[in-house]
C-alpha cells in the first residue's frame, strides 16, 4: 500500500469525509484520516481537490487497489457516489471536471453498474 501524506482539505470537505465511517467499496469500518481515505475518482480532480462531486471514501487497501489496476472504474465509483452520497452526486459536474461532453456518461450507464459491482465483491450497505 502507498504511504503518502494526505493533503489538507477545506473545512467543508473534512466535515463531509467525517460523516462516513466505512469504505464505500468493501464496507470496512473506520475513521477518515485514520484508516479511511478520500478517493478522487475523476482524472483532473487534483486541480479541484475540494470538489465533493468527485470524491468517495475508501479504506487504504481499496484505495491502493483502485490505483493499481484492480479498480471498479469511474462508472463504479459514480454508482457508489449516487448510492452513498446522493446529496453531492452530480454527473454534470463530473463531466465538466473530466472535460467531457454532456452525453459522455449517461445515468443509464451509471445505474447499470450495481450487478457488476456486486459480482466484483463490492458490499453495498
């Protein structure tokens, strides 16, 4: 697993992260900054580190898997975002951050991820 210092986040981002006490991918319980991390699931979101539409919560193990080619991909993370954090789910904002057309990713594609995620061992709460 990677051992790197986590960046500083805005207060709203910290408050958002602390409300989730589990990894969205495997269900591992924990605390943000102790054994849970923010996963930025959009390329380019490093330029917008505090954009809540492009963030998810993962444990260190799942975060490492995501960055080492055992990931669930953007559509998978969008499904989990919609499932766990509907308030900040914003497909239009994700398209904007990724510099994609309004038709690049559809709600139907996102919605269709549940079965694939369950087959991949993702544990939905």
